[in-house]
């Protein structure tokens, strides 16, 4: 059974999961995705929910449809790279916004981040 957050629509969570698999390289450019039914079975959701998620990913360009063959991860590595960059920027901005609201200064954040990054060498 897949764990889904009840506060976020399932189709959005599926978009996030599939996008994460593409951006992390778990799904490589040109990889064929499971069928709608296969993904619905895997995630234990309605096929219409999967179809909605795939349509959104297709509109972003991360996946492409090949008529009568299926859906594939885009082979446009520059697009994937651009979306990766935007994703990390968005995540960092969200983290910074939360920390600023909690009263942390730029210096405190930078110092902590530097320690963490240097510890992960």
C-alpha cells in the first residue's frame, strides 16, 4: 500500500513522485513508463488519477507520448537539467522562507549550511 498524504491531492503526489524519479535519474531519458493501468496497480489508485498526473507531466515536457507505443521520459536532457535547477531553487527558497519566519538570520543559516555541506564531503 502506498502512503499518501491526505492533505494533498493524490494526483499531485503522483506527479511529485514521478518527477522525482526523473530528476534523480532513477528514470533515465528515453525510459518507457509503465502503462496507466500498471501505474494505477503499483500505486493502488484509480487509473483516472494516474492519467491526470501523466497529462500534467506531459504538459511540462518531462514525459512524451508515442502513439500506440506508450509514454516515455523525455530525451531532452537540457529540459531535465533546467527543471532540476528550478526544483532545487524552489526547495531552497521554501526552506529559507520558513527559517526567516522562525527568526534565523542569513548568517546563522549560512553558517549552518556551510557546516552541513563541509561535513558531507
